[in-house]
C-alpha cells in the first residue's frame, strides 16, 4: 500500500463528485417529502419514507463519502494536507456521521422519516460544502 501514490487532484475530483451526490440526494429527499401526500397517505404501507431513487442516492452518497475519506487518509499517509486535517476530519467524517444517523433514529411514521432524512442530508450537504471549499482554499494557498 505504501508504494501507491495518490495525486491530490484525485481527492479534489472525488470531492466534486461528493458535492454532486450530496446535492442530488438532498433534491431527491426534498422531492420525496413534497410528493409524500400523493402516494397513498403519509402512513400508508405502500409509501416508505425512502423511495427507490432516494435510497440509491443515499447509499451512493455514503459510498462516495467513504471513498473520499479513504483517499484523504492515504494523502495524509503520504504527508500531504497535514495542516488541514481537522477541517477534513470534521467535515468529511462529520457529514458521513450525519447521514448514518438517519438509520439510528426512531421513525414515528413515514412523514417523520422523510423529514429526518431531509434534515440530515441538508446538514450533511452543509458539512460537505464547507469541507470542499475550505479544503480548496488551503490547497490553493489561500488559507495558509
């Protein structure tokens, strides 16, 4: 593993994909909440809190966050980005923790689950955006 060298450009590119996945997940969760009333009522068994696309987007978002975290860990192992490591720990792993929190919280109905997943993905998006832009400023030397 030590022989593999990863470019910081890969970390930046995957970070862009993470931002895109976060925005897409929030949009799908917003759409799911708005259309909740049209699918048989808020507590209908036919109306899960996460529809098909919402669930896939949430899973893809979590996978993208994990891949990004692994790339970041490898870059730290290479001696890069040590100044900004706390920004990345809080922003990257914090956003993953927020998304995972959805699965741990009790749901008191479909609407409650839809509100929780939307709130947590919006909070996670805020962490992702903060990390992406602050990390970019560090990388360009704007926040030395």
